[in-house]
């Protein structure tokens, strides 16, 4: 389980989290890590040999920061489902209000116990705010 750099907030039907970071790149990475931390937990017993790790690269364009953030998380969910991967490491190479370029490291989902299915990151009550040098996001995941 990942370090707890996020909070799970009360929500009636879905999962709502709050994440804080000192910069926007870290915020995006921490949100992605929190999402996959909620989805799956690494199995304690390993299969014979090294787990299969895959590095993927993605880029996203959007009209604004909120759209970019949601596109990023939903692209990760889509890749995770279609390739049967759980992502655990994220590196943002380039990030602006409208563009993101990143690399992710994933492992086959068979190396994990799936705890919760997240269908999508939503715009509902999405808040990305900056106060001084600190960034904060609150996002709701549709489960």
C-alpha cells in the first residue's frame, strides 16, 4: 500500500479524495498513485520470477487544467483495463494548463489483489486550487 499522501473523504455513493502537493506535477502523480492504491493492493506472495513490468508513455491535450486532469486519470484507467496493468510509478515530463506528457510503470494485474473498481474520474465537485506554493485537488471517482 502506498504512503498516505491523500485523504478519502465522505461521499454517499462514490469515492472522493483530497490530495496535496508542493507543485502541479507532483499533484497529478499523487492523484494517479492514490487512485491505483484504492483500486488494488500488491499481493504479499510473488509469482516465480520477476513480475512483468511495462513502461508506457502518454500525452494529453485539453482546453483547461481541469479537463487535462480528468483526461489524465481516465486515460490511466482505460490503459489499466485494456492492458490488465496496475500502475505504480508516474513521471510527468511536461505539464502546462493544456498539455501533459508522462511515463508510467505498470505491472500485470495478476500481481495485485483488486479491492475496488473505479469506472472514471468525474468533473462533479472537482476542485483544483493553489494557495501560496501548495496545490490541492478534490476529485470524485465513479465506482
